[in-house]
């Protein structure tokens, strides 16, 4: 596709973030497990054409290519060149010639209508700016009867973030929930509004107990070194005194959740499977 992308500030910040992480991204087994789970729920099979949105280092695309075989085809897209470099390297080592990696903005793709049997998106969809518009665009690329499978953390996931969001709401500051979509109902409505039949939403709990210090470290990650769209302009919205008070409240609420020196960190994960109707509602309207 393109060798260089024109991205807005938000997307460029994401690309820069993952370029910095590209050399060590595969050290986390969590990302690979999410991709394998999504493939399992999507029931990917031999001969299919698959589009992997936000492919990263190619976890899902490579696993899908091994399933669909030479009769199938997999395209993985990402805005991060560093991640794609790792993906291409791994595919070459495995001798996979039917998987292709493209530098592309997932919200500006332009494939022919009815190109893919499945569109899959793991570890990426929460970063998409306009989710419904993106889903409507991807809908066109699916063949009638084709499936879309997406993973997202639930709104209850990550105890530090959940508590921090609640504390800041008392100060009139709304944290951008960029790492999740929301409830099962929200997910269902989002996909239905884009034209999909929502076949199934599966939840899995990947949570565990973490230390108080690890939970408190959320403050550093969100307030001091925020990810794109998280705590945007936060420091300008609150005075130094308010920030100190908010931090004290945040830590006190986490301490109240502590049991035997540990805190339960909810990691409820949603796997959303949608189907494009055989007769498309959007096409027939």
C-alpha cells in the first residue's frame, strides 16, 4: 500500500508508542493469547480470505495464515512500521507466502466490496477514533455472510484505571476510556448500528491479584505519562492542590480494596462476533 502515512496527532502518537514497543512487544504472551482466542471464536478455516486490523507484529495474521493454508490469503494492516517489520520477519522465517503486511490506517482502508470472509481485530479496536464509522467501512469489505471478530476489555477491567476514573469524575474530569468500548449492551448496539447481526459476545475473565504498588502505578501511567487520549489536558484542568488531593483519594480507595496485601484486578475481556447478513441491510436501503 503506502510507504508513508499522513496521520493526525492522535494516530501519530499511537504509531510512535508502538514503534517504541516493537522490539519487545512479543515478550508478552498476553497479546498472543488474545489473538488465538479470537481466532478460536471466529472459527477461521481453510481457504478463507482474512483481513487482520491492527496486526502489530503479526500474531493473529500469522496464526490465521497457518489455518487458511495456501488456498487462503491473509492481509494484516497497521499504522506502525516498526511492528510490521517484525511481522514480515516472522512470516519470512516461517515461509508463509500467502500473508501480506501493509502500512495503512484502518479507518481509511479502500478494498473492493465483498473482499474478505472474515475481518478480525485483536488488541486494537479500542484505539479506533470513530468506531461506528470504521465498522460501517469494514462491513463493505466483508462478503455477505462473512464474519467480523473483535476483542476489547470490558468497562470493569483494570482496577487502577476504574478507580482513577471514578475519582476524577468527582472533580468534573472525564478520562477518555480509550482502552475499552463499554458494556455488552454498548457493544451489541455499536455493531447492530453498523449493520451487523451480532451473533455472540463471549466474556472471559483473565484477572488476578496484583500488588498495591502496581495498582497505584496507574497514576504515573495515566497522569504523568499518559497514553494517547488518556487524561488529555488533565494537568491544565486541575490545580496542583487538586491533583495532590485526587492522588490521595485514589490511593486511599485502592488501599480500601486491599486484602492480604493484594488487590483483585478485574480483566474481563469481550470477544464480539458479528455477521454480515446474506442480504445486506445497508446495501438494500
